[in-house]
C-alpha cells in the first residue's frame, strides 16, 4: 500500500512537472514555429565553422 | 524527379541543385566563393528604400543602436534556404542577426544602425530570393501568438488530464476496491478540476455568448455534459457508491479541444486582415513636390501619402488615392475597378480613382484624398464587414446541435418529472445515461475533422478556401453566375487578322520595337505571339495616349495607331504607318477560354442554371454566351458594379465565378464566390474559394469534393443520430447505466473518426 502510494505520488509529481516544462516551452516560443527548427537542426555546424575560420 | 546534389531532396527538374541556396552553399564548401562575396551596387528598385522617411516605416526597432526589419521571402525551397538566410550575418556584416520562419515565409533581421533597408533587400535578392519588406502591427502579431499559445496550453492540459485519469480509472474498472479505489477516485476528482476551471473556459464563454442571443449551440451541450458528468461523479464519490465518469468526460473534452485546434490552424493559414494595404504592399510612390514645401523629391509608402501631394506615377503602378490627372493625357487599365479589358484614356483634370493602373508612360497625379479615404478603400472596408457577417450562416451542424440539444434536454426533463416518483435516484441515473450517450460527438468534432481534412486536401490541390462552411454552402448551389472578361474569356487578346497576311519580318521587328515598353493588351499579345522575332532597338518611342505610339528609326517615321473598335464583332484594329503611309493593319478580339464550353455544358447536364454577368455591351456578351452555351435569357450585360452586386443578391443562393478583385462587389455578395485569378491575399479576402493557376474545369472538381465532404458530414450525423436514438432509448429503459453510456460515447467517437479519415483519405 505504502509503495503504491509512493509511486502514485511520484507519477503525479512527474505529470505536473511535465506540464510545467510544456508551459515553459510554450512561453519561450518553442511552439510558435513548428517547421523551421526541423530544417535548422540539419545545419552542418562543423563544415560551416571550418569554412568561416 | 531529380535529387538535389547538395541537400538530397527530391524536386522536379533536370538541374543538379533544387534551388539557388544549395548551389551557392555547395560551391562554397567545394572551395568556391562565399554565397555573398561582394555586394554589387544597389539597384534602382531597392535604392528608394534607403531613404530615411520610407525606411522608418519598416523599422520596428525602438533602440538607436540597431534596426529591425521583417521581410516576406519568396523562393524558399529546402533546408539550405534556412541555413543560408540564418547565416546571413556571416556573408553580410551589416546584419547582426537573422531568423527565418519557414511556415510564414518571413525573415526577421537585426542590423547595424549604419545599415539600410534597400541594401539588405539587394543582398537578399543576390542570394537568389525575392524579398518584400513588410510592416505588420506588433499588437496584432502579439495577440495572434498569445492566442495560439493559450490554445496549446489548454490542449496540453486536456491531454495530460485525460491520460492521467485513464491511469487511475483502469484499476477501478478491472475490479480495484476498498481504500485504494477510494483514494484513486479522489485523485481523479482533483485531476479533473483544472479541466473544469481552465480547459473548459472557452466553452463557457461561447455557450454564454450564444445564450445571450437566446440560442443553444453545441458548446452549451458540451458544458451541460461536462458538468453533469462532474456532478454525478462527485455525488457518487461522496456517497462512495456508483460509478465515476471523470476519465470518459475528460477524453471527450480532449478530443473536442484537439480537433478544434487543428481546424483553427488550417483556417488561420489563409486568413489575413486588410485588403487595401495588401493590394499596395509593394508600391512606393515618388512625390514630386508638396504644395507648402519647396520642390524636392522623396519616396513614400501608401499611408504616408497626404492630400494635395503631387505624385509621379510610373508605368504599371496603381493609383493610391482618388485625384486628378496633371499630365496632358494618360492611359489607364481600369479592369481592377470595372472589369473592362480595354484601357481608357484620361485627359488633364479628369478624375482618376484609386486602383486604376497606369498603362502609358510616366504621368503626374494630384492627390485629392488620402489613401484610406479613397472610394476604393472605403468600399473594401465595408465589404470586409459585410463578408464577416455573411459567414454567420446557420449550417447543418448548428441546426442539428441546436435541435438535438433541445430534444435531449426536454426528453430528460420530462422523463425525470414523470418517473422520479416511481424510480427515485434511478430516474436521475437514466437521464444522465441519456445525456451522456446523446452528447453530439459527431457535431462537436466529427464535422470539424471532416472540414479540416477537406481544407488540407483542397490546399494540396491548389484551392485556397477561406472557411470550411464553404463545403456545406456549395452543396446548396443550383445557380452559377460567370463573369465574362477574364473568366470565360482569355485575359489576353487574340490576333485574328493581319493585312497584308505576309507582313515582312522587318516590319514585325519594328512593331515589336515600338511596343517594347508598353503594357497595353495589344502590345502584350504581339510580344507573346512574335516572341521568336528580334526586336528593333528603337530608343525614343513617343506615346500618343489613346492613339498609339510613334518613333523615328533608320530614317523613317513609324506609327502604330488604333484605327477603330468594331464593338459589334469584338474587333479592335491597329494600323501600322511608315512615313505616314499605311502599310499594314492588325485585328484583335477577345477569345473564349478553350475549356469554357465543355464546363458549362457539364453544368447544364447536371441541371445547374448557368448565367453570365458583364459590364460589356450586348453584342459582345451575347457572342460569348453563344459560344459557351449559356442561354440568352440568362445573360445580363452593360451592368455596373452596383447592379452586378444587386443581381447576385437577387439570385442568391448562387455561386459567382469571377477573375479577381475587379468583381469585388459581386464576389462579396454571392452566397459562395470563386475567384480564378487576382492578387493572392486581397482576392482571398473577398472570395470564398481562390484557385490561382487553375482553369474553369477546377469548378467541377471543387464542387465534387465539397459534395464528398458534405456527404461525410451527413453520414456522420446520421450515424450519430441513430446511435444516440438507440442508446438513448436503451438508457431510458434502464438497459444502459451511466458507466456503460460513458464507455459507448467514446466508441461512437472512434467510429466517426475512422469513417471520416477513410472517406476523405
């Protein structure tokens, strides 16, 4: 019983923290543009930096 | 299909790279020059943007150390475009930071205070894109972002609640009892509260708004189902007896919130705000002098133009406000205002309306109003209001939800009143089972789902549809009214006769030279027809407005002048003179689009009443009607803008098919309007469906698609009605308790989702 209650508390805390993270991601604008980041992540930083230096 | 050598994406074409960015980046990485190694001089096109007065209207920075500009970027193709434009500062030191939004095709730049807008535009253009500086209201942008985030917050919370409630409900469903079941149920109660007091707030607002005008909408029913589920579950929880329905109610609300958000995102992509400013987005005007200031030249954007300004209007530029012509003569294309294909000549002192396009060379223009006060701006503003109010029609879904709600609640109330004496609390439970199972999931999310899938697929096919209500409205249509010029006929003229037929190439070359700079329909037709022919390089061509053009070339005087317009036969004749001696004549006429007759015959076979509406004279109108197969009694000719609008109003519900903003009044008045060309956002604002790059056959396709969507919605509704009827009867007879009803409700939802996605796959 105690173990279950402990696990339930942890599950609830995790849920609340996930919702909290989701709100933080929203307010920092991470969901404002859902298309560009998918392209941005493909950028080859190594090649570019090598070239710039 | 080819594969891009650099980014590996597939594209149509035979080249090695899918876009300019891939080519530039590939060359650079292979040891070539940087994408923007050296900025060439700024072209005249962008130079005017460097003027401080004009630049300040686009600069959104409030600081004094930097400038912030926003651009609409044309020509984005793949990930390389994102990389190239976001690395802009590396190639162009004036820019400190740049951020691209691929979804909205916009680029935001922060640049040094010493930078200038025109130079940045030039740099972007040299990278291979088409920049358009834009100025958007910061408040509007902020409000949109805030609204989107708010919707996503509610959606996220609804998802979290529905998911977590399932976790705590499943053990109870499979037989958990005792103190642990009691604790789990209380946890479910507390998890449910944010749904009730946060997620459901928009439902309360919409429901209240509807009740204020004495109507019940689907939100009212959702609110009642939500609160009934909550009240009975809480009552059972407090009594520690009976079933708990928090999980099924939460799942139901989550599905509704999710489908509504999806539909809203689909529609948001197509909705814009101001038609008038959209129309003049790229127009920059040269102000010659101001009445109270010493003469000087400056460039202004649309809303900076004041009354009494003297403007120098360039060829192909739109007149921004109402005023008078100062030059001796000028020729204007009024097709935007009147639909008339042939340009009109205006003389000094004559009134010229905003929206007229200058066809001849430069002219001086005296502003008598500000842009916002022009007749065109006022008319468009009025139309926007009318168009918004017109969309509030009662759709089939509204009707069903309204009646179903009334029937279900009345039935539950009557049942409870008559059976409470005999059944006690059981009567309440049966009523609750009825309300739960009869909740209109087909209306609440089956219809939005069908509509959003319909919009998405239509967009993929090249149709920009303003609102999903169009699908339902199209199914009511039995009359189709066509505009003539540009809709049933081709926008360009057709050369029907050359006399002498064997006109020598030398003369053709001279004619092309005379017409080289002209935008007159005759010039455009000849340039398209004789595109293989060399053009004589004639330096100075004099335009005689309303008459034609003339020039001295190789020791001869060449003239090209309009002879007469045979209106009865749609013929326009142009004569060619050498040293004032007529050597040739060219005859032009409007041609009917090749597919027009077939499309109209198909509509006639399907028992649609086809009609034609035009500002043209009787002879031309009847000739076109005859060639496409429209009955003469259904042809309305010599109509003004107002009479066109009145006629469409009289014929409603009808589908009006026009070729853009020259039919603005009729498009706006029609029950459903279909535009096949015109400026994108402004045309979309006044028309329900906009299909650029499509021909008239697309009408058949979109009507067929609308019928399919409408059929899907109707099948969903019929299924839901049958399901609710059978379930409701079982509930009232006591065969179904509220728990079973709560389980059956999501099953019907799942069936509706599966049916909708299968039908519209």
